[in-house]
C-alpha cells in the first residue's frame, strides 16, 4: 500500500475526507458508480486550501484516472469541476450531491 507524502491540516487526507463524507466503508468504493460521481461532485465543491497540491493531484489520478499534474490547487480543483459538469444529468433529472460543509 502506498503512503501519502503529505497530509491535510488536522491529519485527514483529502480522499479520506471524501470517503467519510460519503459514508463509504473503503476508499476504493469511491472509484465505482454511483460513489465515483458523488466523490467528483464533492471534490468540486470542497475548500481546496485545506489540502496540499500533492493530495489534489493524487485525487485526480485516483478518481479521474488522469496523469495530469496541476501546478496549483485552484487548477486541480477545477479539473473536478469540469468533470462534474460533464456528469450533469439531462434536463429534468434530479441532481444528487454530497453535503459539503
């Protein structure tokens, strides 16, 4: 198992925070529907400054399955906003998102 290089303020990692918010038993649950969609939407709306750039880039690799390395947190979080926009349901369908605090 890989150990993260950095941890978030308060000791919780970015992906672990998402796992907790979505009440998943395992981090790997985030990679599969419908949790993957909810995780991406959650990340698109989180406070980006609480987590390191390394964690945001790690989340991009893990959830979006991209080898993109962003140079700043805002750009990294924007990748999740773009992905969330692509996942929007057709007009008339209900949009369900994770509660962001």
